[in-house]
């Protein structure tokens, strides 16, 4: 076991490497995450009541015109609804063998190089996963099976969010409504060992019983009783926030129709994009009293918009984005709306968020779990050490109708 000096070196290096770079790394390399502003709400009771807010939905209709001596209007009042949003718990971890830790005694630089490399990679991995969650629905679904497996090969609706080495559970469709859905891989997680983009299949490290509708999620299960997965534990992303159906943060659009975001589809039956399609979303959001400040979409939708402009214009609108980037913008009477592409955005979809109405609630940034007095903890029964990080946060909007969405776009 490494002595106190070695652990002290590790702890100091880890804190410095992580704290000095993670925020800039996330904001500069993840377009979707970069549009969300972090807002501290001083939350101390994670998993409790969370953040409560009040949404205004109705006017006082105790007004009207009358003739002389007619009864005056019946008194009315404003209409409000109360919503609540808590925090999700996100984690990351690195580990080192006893030999690596021992290097801190004789060769501190070798230890520092190792930790620096691991942290640099982990920062990128955390940022990439958070960026994916920005566009999700909170369930943690990576993909859905579109048919039965052939051995260890499973057909899926999209391979976009898979990567080699990813540990996953395949949750059976019939149990997705349960608090704890049943995985097809009963004994432990399975690992993605191959991805076929053309065929839309993933090959797993073991054969699983896949059927249409089964859902893939990240997993850390090491047995049928040890470990868990990410099902319904991720951020509430744009698929859940920027939609016109279903409840969000305790407010249901079925009871409060004005809570719904503006959701449209292209007028053309095949999904061919026109400027009028973008304009319809912007106008619907404006009708609800807001204005989109950014359009987030895939490169394929971006090209479709470029194509629509090319057929009608000899020029394109351009805008300057943060970080010195430049790109297309959609022109409106209220100013240009920058269009930003993101490879993590879902296919055939364009989101129109109002960035002022999207927040990242958190009571801490990423931090090391060191309540026991040290960042590095020995792994029981092994000559190895582990260091773990955590982040309590949640994407939140207090005005769902401030945002818009265009579905079913034909990509180019």
C-alpha cells in the first residue's frame, strides 16, 4: 500500500488538474452543454423537495364593458401552478494499481503524468456524456432494439450514442414501466465490442435475448444483485423539456395547455426543410411570449437548411458565435438566431431553446468524494486504489413554452 506521502501527492495533483480545467473543457467542446448556464440554487437536501417554482398561466377575466346600472363583472383571479425540480446524481471514477501508486515514491513525475492523462481523458468523457444527456428524456436510453438478436448482434434504431467498450444493460420492453426494469442480460452488464453504422447493429460481449422495444442504458452491474444502471437517473433533457405532451416538473400540459413548448413538423410530406418551417416554430414561440436564442441541430439538418437557402439566394446569413466560431443564422424580424450543429443532437430534429430560460441547477460543481479524508481509497481485497467524483445537478426550465422544436426533418 502506498504511504501517506504518495497519497498526498496524488490528492494535490488530482485537485489541481481537475479544478483548473474542467469548466472550460466542457463549455468549449460540447455545443449543447455550452448553451446551458449554471445557476446555483443553494440546494442542500438532494433527493428531497428540490427547487420549487410557480408558473403563471391565466389572466384575471373579471373585466368587461357594461351599460349604465348593469351588474359589474364577476371578480376573477390569476391562474398559477406549482412545479418542483430536484437534482440528478452523476459520477465518474479512475483507478490505479498499487504499482502505479508506488511510483509516487521513487518517480513522482511518472505518477503525475499518469494522473494527468487519466484526468484529461475523463474530463472529455464526462463532458461528452453530459452533452448527450442534454438532448435526452431523462430515461438514459441509448438506443432501442428493432428486432431479435442474432447471437450477440442486436439491431437498433440508432448507433449514435454507442462506443466501443461501453458497459450496458438491455432492459426488457415489458418492464420499462416498472421502477426497476428487468435486464435481458440477467447476470451482469455486457460490453459493446463492435458497431456497424450501416447495418445499425451493435455486437455485445455476450448473447442477450433482445426483442423489439428493449432499451439500452449505461450499466455498472457486476452481478444480478450488485451494481445498477442509469435508467431514469439522467438529466431531464430537451426531448422531455422541449415537447408539447406529458408532465414536466409536476406541471401537466393536459391541465395547463400554455405549459407546452411549440412543436411542429415540416409542411412538406417528405420532411423537406424550408425557411417557412423554421419561421413557423419561431412565430409559435413568439405567440407564447418568448423568443428562441439558438437553434441546435445535426449536421444533416444544417445542410438541409443550407440547401434551402442555396435554391433561393445568392448569399447566406452568417453570425459570429462564442469562441470565434462562425456559421449560418436564421433571419427573423427579431434578429438573427445562430444555428449550431452538434453530433450528439438527435437525427431529423432542430431544437429552438431560449437560453435565458434554461438553467443548470446545482449545489456543487464536480468534486472529489473525500469525506473519509483522502481522495484515493484502497479497493478492498485488491492491490489497487480508486478515486471517485460526483456532481449533483439538473437541467431545468421554469417556462417550458419559451422553447420550440421541429421534428421529422429530411436530412441531407
